[in-house]
C-alpha cells in the first residue's frame, strides 16, 4: 500500500509500512553518507521488525535493565538497520555510570550523520558510543562469538542467583549473522562450543542471501549449513522468505520452545528491494544505491520517491504500542520481583547490583598473601594461581577458564563450590573452552559485557589466535582478563613455534590494553590488586613457566610500586646512580644479580622494575623523572622479548638486551645463555653504556 494512500492502517498494513520505514531510513542514511551497505538492511528489515516488535524482551526506556534480551548485529556492516531500529523504538541514552537519561540514544539527525566524524552512528556498531548497542561488531564472526559468551553468562547468572519463585535472570540472546560470520574460523569455533554446552537461550539468525562482497556466495561457500549445525548439536529451523512475517514468528516460537540446545534460524533473503525477483548489484557489493536506484527502490515500496528520512504517521506509535509497551511492562514487573528478591536475599541482590556497576565486594583483597623472600622462588604462573583462587573466593562473579591449558596456566579454581560449567550444570565457575583460543577471546568479551568478570588463559604465544577479540575488548573498553603463561624463550624445549617474541611489543602497542609482566611472586599479588578494580581496560597478565626468585622486600623496595607501572626497586649506594638497569618479568632477578655485582665493583647502579609500561606511561612527568632521571643516560633494559619499543626508556645512548630473532629448542638455561640473558652480559652492557655516557 502506498504511503500517500494511507488513512488508518492496522494489522499487516501497519507491519508492512513499519518494515518499509526501516528500509528507507537505512537507504537514506547510506545514500546521504555516500558510504555503507544498504543491501542487508533492506533484505533483513522484516526479520528485525518481527524480532523486536513481537518477541524481544527489551525496554527501550531502560536499555540497561539486567534481564533484557540481548540483540547482536554480528554482520555489523548492516549497522544502518540497527540504528534505524534504535531510533524507531525510542531507545534512551545511558551515561558512563549506567544511568538512563531522558533523551533518545539515536535521533533522526543522528541517522542523517551516518558514518560522519564523531557521530553516534559509526560505520559499524560500537559499544559505549551508542546506547542500545550491546557489543562492538564489524570484524565478521566476532558478534556471534560474543553471543556465546553472553549465553554462558546468562545461564551462569540464572543458575547462581535465581531462587524458587524469584527468577531474576531468564533472558535470551539473539544474533543476526551473515555468510561471512559463518565462514570465519571464530564462527566455527563459537558454534562448536555453544553446541557442546547445549546453550538453550542462544539464537542465531542467519541471513542466507547467497551474496558476498566479491560476488555470488557459491564462488567460495557451498557447504550445507543446516547439516553442519545439526552436527554441532544445534536445533535448525528454516524460513524460506525473509518477507514472511508469520513464518518468522513461527521460527522464533520454535526457538523459545527449544530448551535443550541452541537454535539457528536460516532465513533466505534477497539483497536489494526485498523482492524475490529483484537483486541489486550495488547493494550486494556494499555500496550506496545511487540516486536513481534509491528512487526505484522507494517506488517499489510505494514510498514517495523524493522523500528523505520519512517516518509516516502511525509508525512510531506502532513501535511504542509494541516493543515499547511490552518492554515497559516486563521491566516494571522485574523491578517489583527484584525488590522482593532483595528483601529475601540481600547478599545475592547486593552482588547483582555491584556487578551492574562493575564494583567489587568490600574487602575483596583482604586475604591476599605475602610471599617470603626465597632465592629459589616460584614461577609467576604458580603464584598467580594461588592469588586467583583467593580473589575468586572474595569476588563471586569472577569466572573463567583456559583453552585446554588450565593445568599449565594454573587457572583451575579449586575451592569448595567452584565447580565446572558444563551442559545441564551451568553454575560452575571453571570453563573448559577447549582448543579454541579465538572463540574463547570472543566469548570472554560477551561475558564481560554481561557484567560478570571473566578471565581466560592460554600460552602467551597463542594470543596470536585470539588477538582480534583482544583488540575489540580494547576498542569497547571492557575489563576482560587474559592470563598468559609460558611468556618467553624460558618455555624451553618446545621451541620457537611456542616461544613468544613479538607479542609483548604488539600488545603494548594496543590502545587501552594494559600489559603486566610481574617479576616475582609479590609483584603478582600487586598486579592482581591493580587488575581487579579496573572497569574499562582489558589486561594481559604475562607469567612465567620457570621459577623466579622472590625478592627480599625487607632489603629492597616494596612490591606496591607495581601500582605505578614502574618503580625503583634497588637504588645506588652513596650518591646519584651512574647506570640504570630496567627489567621485567623473569629478567628482573637478572638485573638484581647484575646490580649486586656492579655494586661490589663500586658502581652506583639503580634497578627499575617495569612490570607495566602502559601504567608507567600514565603517571605524571614528575614521578617518571624520579624513576628515570633524564640526566642519567646510561641505561640498560633487559627483557627476553622483542627489543621494539625499549628505546623509549633507554634512549639513543642506552642498551637493549632482548630478542632480535625467534628462539630455539633447548633447555631454558641454554637458551638464556645463547641469547645473552646472563649476569655477565648485563654487567658488560652496563659498563659499556656508562663509558659512552662519559
């Protein structure tokens, strides 16, 4: 029905008008920007409409309501579709402290600013930039990976916090995805993990449009998706035409009735005008339609061809009376339920409230250990495992696991009641992610976005397999914790394929990512004290396989200096230092041994422990100058990793003892000797830089 013909629309006429409003707003946003992807929003607008208007348990007036359904646009190039939905449903803005504001998240002007500088409608959806966006998506496969983490978190919250008659958590996770999401390896890993865990509240809606950016999907993608997902253990349902609103409703009802596994809804859509007979080339290839095609598309929809960003009468009211009214009633009912829950179960209710604000329990760090001085010492992975188990008992929502390496990473939670998260028993705090580093990284982000505090562990070298998810955690500014062991050539006989060299420099280069490489057991304790209060930074905690001496803190500076990223551990005796030795991780004790030898030789030396260059760089200039006085040019850095970046701290006249090649397969002691990580080499380098400085 043409817009110009409408008088009073009801039922299916209003549905069609609303769907076409979503389409034309998306078309106009892309066309005005002269950039973006109009095809997917045009084709999948009916699916978004049915899901949001008829099924989504979501209150636009309170988009941070804890028991809301989550919607993820994994095919983030279709962002115009999501922005149109946020505008039409009237989703409210939320501030940085999670307070709902009396203004819309997206206005019509925001749609007109699509993909423009500092707009709330960037090219791909970004968490924190736009209220109502549940996660940052764009790199394909990440959103569906996040959805698995969100489902893990929701099932865990349900198992841990619900009480008979007081079902505080019972929400579902919906994710739109594309051929590209299912082609990416992370998508396969995530689907396999979700099927293994039999996550019942997870629904992927697959846009089977047979088109990729290069051209027809069958150029590169010909597998039987339905059979693949059945093999994963998923429920599979199919909708033959994305425009069939009743068939879509039936598919979502089937998902809601399926209680023993995740569901994928395969929806056949047609990139372009939404007609089975029309497929537009520009739309298929992620380009604006062009003015002529825009007019033709609008004509096809019965739309005024010269209208731009038109929202016909009745459309906003339709959404207000649908998702708006339903969401308001559901969230109001939940608020009453939670009030009763808080009376009966004040401590769990307090946990839930703290989680939502990313606050910690009072006194969470009161039982942390102090490790006695010990020349033999322990591996930092060992001391971290002990601290983790103590912290997790004080922070009940700290949960996580490893990519099949928990016994090596020392990340098993072993206290009474910790348990294992597995199919049919979702209350456990130990997760077994399997050999799926990429899906683990992505799932951790989904868990963090759900307000539990997740950690994930693997060998440091394998951050290469999860780096895309780590990067998105940094962009989204969420406090995911990565526990990364076997941090250097100290790994030994497994050889260069397993020995990280460039990973430290690489992660240090990532904005918002905090990299911490503690040098002994007490620095590990202090690192956890720094990590846990963080609300907006992911942290890479980098730990050794081999034992490190526990430094005598009665003789040298306390480990609390870790809080500033770098600190003076041992200072010159009898005057200003002649040389500064800077060490991290396993090389800190090497610097200490060299310091003692230099001191015995009458050299005034200083040792600076630098567990986190990221945190050190945040300190004010006055503090940094007290640690690294500019006038002292003779400096040596010692780290069994890439030399890249250390010139910032040692200057052009300093020396960098590090790795300029990959490692080798041999016992660690032989490797350290071969690559120059010896006391004699550090002493020699110190004397050389002193000579140069003179």
